[in-house]
C-alpha cells in the first residue's frame, strides 16, 4: 500500500503536473492561462499579490451564483486527470463517523465521496455562501436520497457564511473544506471558524490550492505565473489562487490545533491538510 501511494504521489507531482503545465494549464486547478495581467519579474511580488489580489465577499458570491449551473461540467475532466478527484476522495473518507460539516461546499462535489455505506455518519451538513451553489447541492442530495442513502444519515444543505457560521462551537466531529480559502478575502478568519465549530479531538480536513512553499525549487517560476494571472483567474472563478495556504493555516489555528498531515502536490500548489483540535 505504501509503495502504491508513493507511485501515485510521484505520478501526480511530476509527470502529470508537468504535462498539465506544458499545455498552458495551471497545475492544481487547471484553467487555461491568458495574457499576463502585468510584468512578471521577481518573487518579491509575493507580499504585494497576497495582500492586494483577494476577492471581496460580495463579488465572489456573485461569481459563484453565475457559475453554479456549469461548474461541475467545467471541472470534471480536469479534476479527474490531475488527481484532484482522487485527493478529494482520500480526504473526505476520513470523515467516517459522527457529525460532519462541510463549509464552502460549492455544488456538493464531495457528496458521493463520504462513506455513507459504513453507516457510521450521523449527520452531514453542507454549507455555502452562494445560494445557487446550495441549490445544486440540494439536487445532489435529493438524487442521493433516492439511490444511495439508507436513511441512517441526516444530510442537508444550507446557505451560510464561512467567516461567521451559524453553527454552535464544538459541535462537529469532522469539518471539511475543499478549495474554499482561495475564494474569501478573510481566509484566516475562515480557518478560525472551522476550528471553532470542531469538537475537541475532532479533525479539520482541507484541500486547498495556493502558491508553492517560499524558497522551494518551484517558488520563483510558478509563483510568478500565479501572481501574473490571478486577476484573470479571480474574475472567472472568484478565486485568488496565489495565497500562502500553509502560512494562513498555521498562523490562524496554531494555538488550538495540531497538524496531523500537511502534504504538497502538483509542484506544491495543492495542499492536503489534516488538523486535529486539541482537548480543551
């Protein structure tokens, strides 16, 4: 099993990522790159870009309202062939018992990946700030209730703002977020909220895309690409993809959570994160 996982990691982080980049797609989420938004010359743009190039709450929600109907069709092919779908499955299957909250659920792309068949999940609540995205998720829940749910798990979707969630503190065994931090102007506040609603000894499961680790072999060239195209990407997807995810996460909840796993994929642009909330 370890050898197989090592091969998959090697394939996704080298061969597949290289092929993706070579055809003009950004590794980690893969949207065709257009003309640069500005001169791309040095890694000193890190501070400028992460402070300046962040979407506002209203503009991001409006963008996702417009994208909701076509979102899955536009991402299915890319996520399958870059291994994002595999990483989603691997991450979400950790949420195997008790109560689960998924924040920034989008169109409910993770719904069919939860281990409902093991009959250990009591409740799954999926939330998003976009009403149109929640509507798509509810349609998936309806279909799931007809073909895949034996009634042992309560599943619902509702509109909620991840920066100030309606959920009670210390109320979920697992809290999930996949590709949500890029779509908010207050990512640190979101991470704190995820930790707030997680039960002591519960887990926060995250899959996020952002810039490679500072000083890494891929930092200079790839961070410059992300910085140069962030305006175009944000306009289309409501997403600022050049944030320093590791810094955001560690600085936000380093005093309340332990890092169980922090893996990097796709030249370091995709972060697979498992946090465990400390006992009170």
